[in-house]
C-alpha cells in the first residue's frame, strides 16, 4: 500500500517546549518509533508541519537584520524542509536501514489566490496579549483559539507539487521519501518561470495534493488528538469513528472544525478523497498503528 503520512507539529515540538536541538531529536525519535512498523510494510512518503520552526527563523531574521541580511519567507520554508528532513532522514536510516531521501519540494500556488489579501496561517511562537500588542506594528497578529496570540501570514491553496514525479519514482523504488515539509516552498509561475512567494502552504492540504499526484491509497494525518470530535473542547463533545465526505462537508459548513486546527485536516481529507484517494485516517501519533488496523482514530471514506 502507498501511504502519505502527514506529521503534525507536535511530532517535533510539544506544547510549552523550547525548540532546542535536543528536544527536536527526542521527539523525532519518539515519533519515528510509533510509525516504524507502518513504514516497514508500506511504500511511504512523510510530510511534516513547520509552524514553530519557520516562525523562529523569522524572529532570528528580525533580531539579526542589522548584522545578517534577511532572507524571504519562501527561503526560510526551504531551510526548515532541510533542517527537519535531515533529522527525520537520519533517524529512519539508523532504525530501518532503508534508503531514505529528503526532497526540497516546491508547491505551485496562484498569485491571484484571495489568501494574499487575508492572511490567516499561524506561524511562530505564542504571545500574551501584552506581547502581541507590542508586535502588531511589525507583524499581523491574531488570536489562535484560546492558546494565545500568534503571527499570521498568507496561506494560498496548493495547486500542484512540482517534484511529484521524482517523489513517486523514489517511492516506487521502495525509498522512504520525506517531502513537502511545512507544506513545501510556495512558488508561482511568471513568464513560464517558477518564483518563490512570501507565504506558507498548509501541510495537510499539500499532503492531499501530493497523495493524489503519486496515487496514494491512504492519507494518514497524525495530530495531537486521538480522533475527530464534534463540539470539541465542550462537555458534550462527541467522538467520530467514521465519517463520509458528505458528512465532513456538512460539519465543516457548520463550523465544527476551526480553521486553525482541525479545519485544514478535514479539507485535506475531502480533497484527497474527491480526487481519487481511497481512505483518510486522522488520529494521534501514539495511535497510528492501531488506527491503521481499524482500532483507533477517525476513518473518512466516500
């Protein structure tokens, strides 16, 4: 079976953890241990989120701008693809002894996408209300659920994965492929040339497009909750073990899945299934193997 595994940000850094090399390495080792058996038995592409990492690079840019020339956001996206990809790649090679490759992946977006007029994608660390007030002259800051305030940047919809043929060729040769990290490096076409743009692309939406282009059977979205819930965070929350595309669309319209958390995952699931995918599973990293065997998580099918 060909699988795209989309790792959430908690696979790399836990809430309230400092983003040190030691913490990244610890969490990557733990995450890989939970998915090693899945990778052993399937043709696998791994994608991952980069919100905290690219946000921190932006801060480093800002702090050091008088000493070191600043880099544009799309270049920082590429930096995080290499940084995290290398650490995942090293761990997987050491544990599984399988050929593994990290692909710096470009993702085509439209320069006419409305997201450029309405930035909504949260990146970087959380701030208190007081801290956010001080930063609002430099960045666009919005409240992220009840967790605090964060910077937002445009997040256009992915159209096509530029390197999908290369990724597919490697997967079919039984390489473990790490690709579309942080949603990939966003690019637009101008005069038939690819040009990087200042934004980030949602990792789950890019994963669904990549899954379609390599004809994956399953999109496995791993996050920090065991399954999808209705009325999440409320006393009357309800776990969903199975979900059809039509039900997913209905609950999405009703506002059950917020844009900053479960919303993009449900959108990605719908996109993947409507463009030829067979199954989507959403669950926690700890329950990944159980979910694949039908014993945990939320299964979404047509």
